[in-house]
C-alpha cells in the first residue's frame, strides 16, 4: 500500500518534471510544494498522472465511486484512466491537489493518518455538526475544513 512518503516523492518528481526547476528531493517537503502556487499551477495544467492519484486514493477513506463523483467523471472513465495510465485533465487535477492539500494539513495537525481519518468521519460542532468528510465534495466545504484544521493546529477549539 502506498504511503504518504511515496506520495510526497512522486509529487516532487512531478514538480521537477513540469517546472523544469532544480529541487533537492532531500530538502523539499509536501508543505513546500503546497505553498508554491506557481508549481501547483504548472502541475494542474500539465495534468496529474494516475499513479499520484492512486497513492492519494489509497491514503484517504473515499470509495472509488465517491472519487468518481468528486472528480465529476464516470466510474468507467476513472477505471479507464487507471487502465490506460492517463493524465487527468486540469479540472480533475485541481481537485486531486485540493485533496492532497487537505491530507497534508490533516497529517500535520493530527500527526498520523489514523487520527486524521477518525476526525474526518466525526461530526464537528464547528462545522455545523457535519462530518468533515461530507464537506470535502466541493471547494467551499473544502475551505471550511481547511479553516477548521488551521484552527485546530493553532489550538483554537470550537
């Protein structure tokens, strides 16, 4: 099963591939990549490879059908991306990067994937008693989740 480090290493290689910039894989982190909006724009425009999506998909508690709905493509098309090892279109790549961003912050806040996944599946008073997982289906919900994760990171509890 792919790990968070596998995903980070692949994203570093994608950044190197699309930006043509020199990055030291030993010193760059997922945090640095998520803060480098120009590199993210280049990644999104080039389209993410299925291999990165697969690593992210393995780490997060979404079913293939939920990913299909989230990305706005049919389940059959998503399976075709896997079979043909295709790159995602920019609109889908952006949504995948958004999920990687949420996961990156979630792991920073909770220190481990297990605790983060538990938080995602637990209704939160600060999020209108909704599960953070249910809010991640659109950009406004994702922003609410990111705001709550940032508050938790800074010790602000609702």
